[in-house]
């Protein structure tokens, strides 16, 4: 059978006739098989790409179902994408300012964010560098584009951990030079006696009180200091200023809450 050759006008008419129509799976399969082995010009590939923008525009802003996402993930398995394509995917899946303001109000009050004015279509989020000496800092009216991980960790530090950490830094140099980086309060515990000294002191007090709680009369397991160690460490091992008590009474009566010399107030040396 002689192969039919259609004119350019006829092919254009066929294309216009099918424009906007949904093709069946069988039809798509035929087209795919007919194009196997063909080498298209750069212009033709560009036209095909532009013709698919309508489909991309249809899904833009819409939430995909789990099944649809799973199909996309499985279809991309084993594929190697170019750097340009990866950048587009990263931008497409990045946070949106409207979403951040709605979901993370505390973060929005602390951090000033904006879209990159040089790339308005990409919705690229920019922030200030925490290092005040950097050109990208708020003090010098500078901006830089953080990674998605940086945004996630900063939001997590403010909203979940509530330690106001994971500051934005535009480079490792800025991070290491910033005085706020890795700044932590001193957690060194003041030691008033050695472990062996404390065990000897504890044994003397418990044996003196015959292992009886001086509050409720139950079996004593703890030793309470009448004079707080943080305020008067000189009496930390003096049996005359300590008595035996059970664990419950130790923290209910020995270390009460409120405005008195509670454990919390003593730890911060407030009282």
C-alpha cells in the first residue's frame, strides 16, 4: 500500500480540527508510536512545549490528589533532569508568602520576607542575612534568596522549638562571623560537694531520722536542705540543717511553688 503524503495545509487543517479535543488512549498511543525514532528540530520541540502550557496552566494553583502525585512520582523514577529543570521544580514547590503568613503568624512577625523583584513570575522568596555587617542584612537594606531547607528550619525554630534559632545566613562566612551564631546560655552546674561526700551526708541524715519522713511519717528516700544550696552553699553538707522526707513531700512541701523559694525560682536565683 502506497504511503499517503499530506500537504502542509492539510496537516494544519487536521491539527486545527483536533484542537481542544481530548484524545483517546489508543489515539495517543498511535501518535507516540508514529513519532518513534524521529528527530525533531529545535523549533518544533519549542512549539510542542508551548502547546503543553495549556495543560500546565490548568493544574496551576490546584491541589493534586495523592493518587495523581503518586503517578507523577512513579513516572519520574529513574529520569535524570537538567539543572534548569530542577531549579524550576524547586521554585514551583517553594513556600508562598500568603501560605507562610496564614500558617506561621509568629514567624511572619519576626522575619521580613518578600518576593524577588527581579523574578516576579518565579515567586522567589527573599530574606535578610542575620549578620549585621553583611551587605544582605536588614541594617544595610540587603536581601538574599535562602534555600527551602533554611526557610523550613527557621520556621521550625520559631514556631515549634520556640528557641528563636536557625537564623538566616547568606554564606558560611557570615554565619561564622556573626556573634549570635551558636550563642547559648551557660549550662555549667555549680558543684558544692563530691558524690562521695553527698552520699555520706545523705546516709547520716537518713539514719538519724530512722528513714522516716519528717512531714508525713512514711518511708523516707530523700534528704531536704533547710537552707537552699544555691543561696547558702556553706550549709550544703550540714546535717543540722537537713531532714529526711519521702519523694512526694520533698517537692510538695520542701520545694513549694509560687512566690516562695521554689525549685524554679532557686534555679534562676530569683528569690
